[in-house]
C-alpha cells in the first residue's frame, strides 16, 4: 500500500494533462503555420519580384528567427510581470498580423517584413513557463517532451501537406492558412488552457547570469541553434534535389510521408527504448552524428540524384531531427534549477530562433556562392562542431520512477 502514492506521483493529474495537451496544441498550431511554407518557400519565392536573389530569399526565410531571437527573453520576462496568457495572446496576434502581411506581399521585401512581424510574436518562453507553472516537478519532463514531440510532428506534417496545398492556394494561401491556425491557437489559450497561477516565480530576475555560466545548459543551447540552422539551410536545396531526381513539388509528399513514418517507427521501436534504459547520451550523440552523415549523403546524391537514395537519407534525417526535437526541451528543463527555469528556457528559445535566422540568411549566401554542394558541406560542418561541443556532456540523472 505504501508504494501507491509514489507511483501516483509520477502520473499526470487531469489538470496537468489538460495543461500539457492544450499548450502542446498551441505550439503545434503555431509551428505548423511556420513550417508549412518551409518545403516550398525557396521555389515559390522565385515568382516574386526580387526572387532571383538567393540571399534575399534566404533572408525572407530567416527573418522570422531574427525577431524571435530579439524578443524571446523580453516577452518571457514580461509574462512574469503581466501574466502568461496575456503575453501569449499578444504574441499570437502579432503572428496573425505578420501572416496577413506575408499573404498580401507584392514583392520579396514585403515578404521579409511579414516574416519579421510573424517572428515578433515570440511566445515560446512564455508557453513553456506556463507549462512549468501548471505541472509538478515529477511530471514536468514528460510535459516538456510532449511539446517537443508536437513540434517534430508538425514539421513532418508540413512536409506532407505543403507540396499538396501550394499548387491550389499558392504561397499567399499558405500564409492565410497560418493566420487561421494562429487564431485557433488564441481560442485554445482563452477557453481550453487552465487558469494560470495568480503568482509566478520571477525566474527572469537574477537568473540570467547563472544560466549563461551553466556549461551543460550552454551545450544544449548550442545544439538547438545548430539543429534549426541546419533544418532551414538544407531545405533551401532538398526540394530542388528531389525535383532533379524526378519528383515534382506536388508529388514530393510521396517521398516525405514514408520517410517521416519510417523515422517514427525507428524512434518508437528502438531509440526511445535505449533512452529509457539509461543510454541517453549514446542516443543524443549518435543522432547528432547521424544528421551530419546525412548531409554528406546529400552531397554524394548531388552527383546523380536517385529517388530511393534521397528517400533513405530523408528518413535517417528525420530519425535524428525528431529524436533531438523531443529530447532537447526536456533536457533543458531538467538541467535548470527551478528558480532559473524561466531564464534558461528564454535563452534556449532565443538560440533556437537565432538558428532559424542563421540557417536562412547564411544558407542563402552559401547557396548563392557555392550552390547546393556548399549548403550540405556547411550543414555537415555545423553538425560536426555541435558533436564536438556535446561530446563531454553530463546528462542529468534519470527521473525517479
């Protein structure tokens, strides 16, 4: 009888399940809107005035990340003072406005402006802070992992949906759809997410210096920066690589969908089991190395693109990406002290946003100078640098059962 309370302590209450699922849904709706344009952006942007400039196309892809990086910590700290929900609603409203500007944009510079306004709705730190407010320590890692998995699944779903939708509604239609998704997210915040606590722990005051001096957290921050920089940069070339292999844009979902589903089967049947058995570090480092090898595989595939070769490489990429996207926010929340968690998550999300900006802007410049081969070499080099930084990592102890 004495073991029952301990077992129950690791199970989510009804309120925690509601908080976790609803906040994961907000992330999912927002990230689906962001990711939907990713697989088709580089190709569709060429139809705009100024679209023949790869550097400007890359800037349009990455502008979102720059404004996210600038405002993530300030809005996270504002949520400590003004409340989480008002800040989240304000950020989603900005995302709607930016989506509408991008949908209307008559030229590429206006598209850059719309993407920048989208990014100004930097709510990631506020959402994760609210999730921490509404969950106990014993289940918080599970909740954070749920958010990470929702992001990974939305990225995968966007790769399937975007090539199918864009021939019918165009890039402007995709941006209108992102505005609708963000409006749905606002409704979820208002009517589904549980009421936030009256008082918040002000982790944004006095904790930033300690967070920036925490070696293990900095390794995670470097990782989330590189992961998203490579994600954006490689998608400047992957759609074109598939076209060279004989798969046009509307049919590319036939490659993406099997690759995504195959990666999820590998994750659920093999990698996540290894993590639960105490091999977290091996899985973490192994998936970093896997993504680096995939970039070199894409470089090799440029010599004579094959649908089968690209499909296998994409499946392996999704194995690495989805494993990292699910584990990184959980790792950051476990490494941070409770009083520093808000500051730590603010820095983490800032580095994610900087990675998105760097991947688009630097990737565009690399593509302009060295083409797709340069993109994949650039991405492989970034991944190997991350592997070197992560190699000495000391992961936190496994949560007690």
